[in-house]
């Protein structure tokens, strides 16, 4: 196997020359881990519990309604379809180096660049299984993670993982109103806010993707 990662390439920064301006100064990235396209676009909900069997509507109608306001597509993953290689492809722009499997998908045996590396600052909230691989050895990338024991595949409803993320983000921005230094940092350009939502994936594994918990 030959690693797809090429080292020693100098990053090329695109200067804001007033002609080619970036569409935004800051980016908010939501990743719904475990969200399957076939379930998002599915219109037949007969298998859902406590639903009117005569009713036919899209399961992910809110997300779909937002997607059609802009541009959207469906990505096709490669094996293994796990959270780590999926996030490496999404944020790093490459398929995961296969040698990472020898580390149990937990650490980076081969360092790689990512969108987060090129930011002024990145603020992340979510799973301790995902965030460290981007924030490790990067002082400008700040991780806010729940304890590992929160990830319980035997729980009745893992959506509390996502609720934790949303509550922490709300508190973070609220606190910035009283912290002048943080407030100014958040209003600079090249800032990314990354919300990793694992609840859907956990519910999918525990209750299957046709369950009311996944829905």
C-alpha cells in the first residue's frame, strides 16, 4: 500500500484582493454522524412507531428543506464506513491512510493537513473519538468534548449527546458577550465552528435506522 499523503508541499494562501472575496469570513460545520442519505430522503414512514400509516412524508423534511435552498449532493463513502475515515475525507480531503487501522483508528500514524489547520482558530464540540485527531498538537484548534462514558450504545436514546453539544455551544457564545478578548477573536476571519453530532449514529447502531429513536 502507498500512502495518498504527500509531505513537504508549501500551503498556498489565497489573498483577499477585493476582487475574489471569500463567500464568508466564518464557517459553521455541522456533521450528523451516521446520517444515511436513503433515510434522509425516504418518504415511506410506515415502519415508524406511533405514526399514521396513511401518512407519507419525508423523514428528514427539515434538513431537505434547507438543502434545496442552496446546493447539495450525496457523498459516496469508501470502506470502512466508520466515523474516523469519514471525517478525515470530509475535513482533510483524502481517504484515510490505511495504516491508521493499526492504531485502532484512534491516533494519526501519518500526519495530514486539514481545513482546520489552515484556519486562524477552530472551535469544536463533540465526541472524544473524533475531535482529538484534528486538535492534537494544534494550539489554535480548541476542543470541547463530553466524557467517553457518555457514549453508551445501550442507552434508550443517545440524542442527549447532541443536546450536550448544542447546550455547550449556546453557553460558549453567551460567555463571549462578557469576554471582550474572546468576542473579538470570534469576529475575525478564517474562523471555523465544528459541531460533531454523534447521537444519530449511536441510535442507529443501538435501535437500527428504521426506529423512532433514529428518526
